[in-house]
C-alpha cells in the first residue's frame, strides 16, 4: 500500500505543479473583429442632354471698291506683239487680226 500511496502522491504533486505552471505558459488568442466595410465605387448612370441649337449670323463685310482712273496712264502700245500668233509681228503683217493666213 505504501507503493500505491507514493504513486498517488507523486501524481497529485505532478498535477499540482502542472496546473500551477499554467499561467506561465504561452497561449494562443483567437479574435474575430467585424469592422467598417471598405469603400464601394458605383459608376454613375449616364446622362444624355440635347445640346442647344447654334445659330450663326455672318458678320457684316465692308468692301471698299478700289478704282484707279489713271490705270492706263502709262500704257504704251507694244509693237513687237504678234496678235494672231502667225509668227509675223503686227507691224509687218498685212492682216494682224486674221489667224488664218490668206
């Protein structure tokens, strides 16, 4: 019986030491947190707007007529000219306005 008492006393002492050391053991904590949800982007609905009509009126235009009455003041008759294109200058041609020769 002495042997049984020794074994049971040692088991009791071992269990006491094991439970006494429990606060010094490392532990694992599991936590569940439910936070604020993240931002959500939703694309806005398309908006169709009819554009305003455009009316354009042309700007008034002022045109100054340039008239030079002395335009032909220095005009000289060009005597080496061949009016009908037959190769004979007008001053030697008997018929200077006739493109068909004789």
